[in-house]
C-alpha cells in the first residue's frame, strides 16, 4: 500500500472512530440529552423527529460504539479485509440513515437541513474513499 493511500485510509478510519465514539457515548450513556440536544451548539436534530424513546436512542448509541470499535481496530492494524469490512459496515448504516433524513427534512430549519445532510453524507462518502483506496492499491485480502 502506498503511503499516501495508507495515511488517507487511517485518517478516515480515525475520523469514523471519533464520530462513532461521540454519538455512541452520548446516546448510550446520556440518551435524554442526546435526544434533546444533538448535535449540540443550540441545534436540535433528534427531538424534532418524534417522541423520546430511551431504548431506541441507547440502541443507536451502542451501534455507534460497535462501529467505532471496528473502525479503531481497522485503523490500528490496517489489515485490508478489516479496513474493507469497517468501511462496508459504515455504509450499511450510513446509506439508509441518509436516505431517511433526506425524506424527512421538514421539521428542521434550513440551516439544520444543510448541516444534517452534509454531516450524514460525509458518513457515506468517507467509507467509499476508504474502499476506493483499498481496492486501488490492489493489495490482496489476507
């Protein structure tokens, strides 16, 4: 693997780890705060989408923590199969999540609509970058 590609993949996996930890810890440990205050900075993206459901919010947090673990191990080991599985797992989560939110923008203010779509699109684009780099390198999967 060339060094630039490796750096890009590791950086993206590190970002995904951070994103998974941020959402995961907040939602799993502080579900009411997550529902009422996400993404922070006075903006509200979750509470506008329906009544609070502690079980659902904690499940989202735990899923995010699981994705963070896989991403972290992939970033540390850079094993091609694990890198690809981590990226694919993010896509399995991020694509339907983005599609849902694209169809349910109504309750949000325009500024929040843009912020939500940009942030969720990033979680689709970044794993694609990892997969593209991984396959472009032509490394065999161990």
